[in-house]
C-alpha cells in the first residue's frame, strides 16, 4: 500500500507541485486547501504523515497542529514556513510538530524529512499493535494460540476492533474456532463483565427460534405460561453470538435486521419495546455472499452484519502451529484425565503435519485427547506411520525436525532461552535466528 500524505496549503501551485512530486516517489497525496477539511481523516492510528503550511486563511497551521495532536499526540506533522517565520516554526516544534521546512526547500530535503517521518509513524503504529496484543495475550480468559503470520494478524485485528461499537461477521470452516474468536472478542472488551450469550441457529427448531431470540409474555401463545426473557435481551450490555447464521429462516432474518438497525426488541405478545446495548457477532461456515446470490440469505442483512469481516484460516494453512496446539490440547487432556502428557515423537509430528485436517482445530483437539488416553502409542490411528505416507520433501523433513527439537526444548525449559541454548549447545544468536525463522515465541512456552 502506498504511504498516505496529507498536503495542506492554500496556494494551489505549491499544492499541485508537491502532489506531483510525491506521486512520482510512490506516495499517495491527499490534498486540501483548507486545514479544517483534513481533520475528519485523522482518526486514531491513521497511518500517514501530514505536511501543512503555517500561514493560511481561516484555520492556520498552528491551530490545525493543536487539533490534530489532540486526536493523536504521536502524529507526524511537518510544517511549511516562509522566510522570516522561523520563530513560529520553532513554536510548532515545541507544540509537537515532527519537523519544519523553510520555503523554498529542495526536493531532496523534503523527501529526506518525509522518509524519516514515515518511518517514525510506522514504528509508532507497530509499537501500539504490539502493546495491544501483549495486553490481550496477558489477560485471563480465551486465548488464540499460534505463531503463524495469519494468526498473528488475526490477533492484531481482534485487538483493534475489540471495543469498536460495530457488529462483526466471522468466517471460517467447521472447527476453526469461530466460537473461540467470539468469546475472545467479548472477554477482551469493555463488555467482559456483562453476559456473553451464544446460540447455534442450526441447532434450534424453526418453530422455537423466534421465541428463543426475542422472548415472550405470558399468554403470547398456548404453552406460554409465564414471561420469559429472550436470549438477545439477556445479552443486553454484553455480546450476542449467532453461530451458523446461514441456517436462520428467511422470515426471522427480516426481524433480526430490524433489531440490528434499531437496537430495540419487542418480546412476543408485548407492546413494550426494550432498548438494547448489545454487540452482535455472527459466524458462518459457508460464504454468505454465495447464498445471497442464490436467494437463500437476505442481502440487506448480509451487508448489515458485514461491517467488520474476520476470517479464520483453516488448520491445513497453518501447519507450523500444529505442534504447539497439539501439545496445548494434550496438556489440558492429561490434566483432566489425571495422567502424564506423553511426548510426541518426530515421526508422529510428521503424520500430524501431513494430515489434511478436514475438522480443523476441533479434530486436532480430539486427536490430542485420544493420544493422551492411548498413552502416546497412537496418533491419527497409526501406531507407526511409514515414511512414504508423508508428503513432505527432504528439506521439509529437516526443517520440521529442527523446528520440533527447538520447540521441545522451549517447552521443557518453559521459554528460558539461556537453558534452551545450553541444552541444544548452540550460540545465543543462532538460537534467536532459528526462532525467528520458524516463528517461535518464547512467551508461548512460559508456564
């Protein structure tokens, strides 16, 4: 993605010249002749750099700088000043401007300052993402384990949207962990002290799902002996999770759409409207867009749910996490069954990594539990998988073996790198390089 640069100058000739030069250098210029026009873009974590003139009619550069830094005090703002206005530029630096350029300036000087400002802004945002992720990972409750780049990106997205007041659509194959993602979002948000309510739209009979969702008053229908609060109202203040949303009857989709738009609910048989403060998370194991085109899912409901879209990768696309996840599930199973967790040998790990995993994480968890119950004698129903059954190349075999050895050492030493280095007999830099190569994080192995 091209780095964005907001350009603000009331002189159109300067604005156009700067924009053309930045386009040539690979930037995406956003041009404004009035400073107040640029302010709506400056949401927290806006990724670009700002170049603004100081002397302008209306809102001048100094006032713009103050308002911009009120929105994000770490924005990189470069000020442009005319000859003789250096004292004003110094004042801008004191207020928090990144740098200033005195007109006329060379293109080389401009680009040098802009490159440094862009790098600074990128580092600021990366550090924020890291702090958010560490904060979330360090809390109790559901955790999303894995070092695969797509899983790291997923955790970053969830950290960013945890407290955004918008509904979320989670997509993923059966068993990938859509319920876990929904719970993770809830328990790492400001709503964590309120109720998390989940239903599976495909598991409730069609003639019952409406009363389950909306509740009913006594006498609303023949068997309604007393008032019952619906699932949505029970989630008020918290999170409501609709799993397998694709199974919801079309007639009920219309009513759900109204609830999402109005944030109100009316129980069956009642004339009283209940105001809602609920985050809705919906999950689908199929592509809803395809169902919309087939006329099997309402298009307006799809777009209403699809404000924020989160996709969970299948396990076969993150095989580098299999060892970590398997050991995690095996440890849980051994604790529940009151047995020692058997050690996974290299050949068994190869079998796990060569498997297609149609049931994804759920299937892996079941295999880990069976492995513990069988005392480590069998994995995937194979007592001693033959080498030809693995589809891995020789280079893959060597890489997986090296990775598994380092993982085992990290596990045994609970992430203490000095102990791992001593056990494996390798230099500290070599250990760091190999951990970086295989995406291993010592914090994942701390007890």
